[in-house]
C-alpha cells in the first residue's frame, strides 16, 4: 500500500490563537483537510485514467489496464487534524501500487500520488482557512 501524510505546519499556533472562542476549530480544520484530500484523490484517479495500451513511460503516471489501481485510491482514514490518503493495500487487489509509485529493481517508478500531492499541498492552507471562516461565522 502507498500512503502519504501532508503535514500543515502551524496548526497548533492557529488553534492557540482561537482558544477563547466558544467552538472548537479542530473539526473545521479536519473538514478542510478532508476536502483537500478528496480533491487530491480525484486528481490522482484522473491522472491514472489514460487507457492501456501503450504502457506508460517512466516518471509518468501508470496507464489504466483494469481500473483496479484507480479504484484503490481513497481517503483511508480521517482523525482530528489528520487525513490519510492511500492506494493499494489489503482488500484492493492492487498490491502493486507501491511498485508503480516508487519503482523496483526491474522497473522505473511511475509516480501517480506524489506529483498530485505536491501540486495540491500549497492550496491546503486556503481550504482550511475557508472552513475556519465558516466555523467562525456559525459561532458569531
């Protein structure tokens, strides 16, 4: 299984600034992270939707043969202030997800998660800020 965690530094400082507000902002931040994760999952699935044949080139996302890998990309876990995105793993019939993402001794990598996560990451603070603003409006 392939899974990534994107850490948004400074969340503790944000929460500390709002301690005096009646509502806890952790749920709003978690909603923002979940929204960003859903966007990333959608983009990852789209990046691996080019039909096979031909075979994908090294350093480019894999092409779709059966759709199993594409269907295995998901939000796997949501906890307060933490959302995990995964591909492959137990029960998905896509044990090869990590081989494609990172390569093997016999195959160059065909990353399909990391490039999307790197592209989505800069927008995550804005998505979180929108959810905090919504929560603050409800609190007032």
